[in-house]
């Protein structure tokens, strides 16, 4: 009975140590991963903003061109 309790205690000690090591490993990996993900999100955000700005600029240019065409047509009709 005494030996069985000692074996369970050893098993529990090893299990706790493995848990601590795995927890430390995960924490260490996350400490490297999170800044990388933050940097990637910032880069994607920057790129998406550039794309959006380019689309808005294109739409405005198209609108101005259409307005010029309408003005020319109106002037031609008069």
C-alpha cells in the first residue's frame, strides 16, 4: 500500500512537471507568435487602405470624366 502511494506521488510529480514544461513552452511560443501576427495585421491593414484609397481615387476620376462628358454633351446640344 505504501509503495502504491509513493508511485502515485511520483507519477503526480512527473505529471505536474510535464504540465509546467508544456505551459512554459506554449507561453514562449506565443510570446514570439503574437508580435508576428500583430505586425502582419498592421501590414495587411496598410495594404488594404492603399487599395481602398486607389479605388476611391479611380471612382472620383471616373466621376469627373463622366461629368466632363455630360458637360460637353449639354454644350453641344445648345
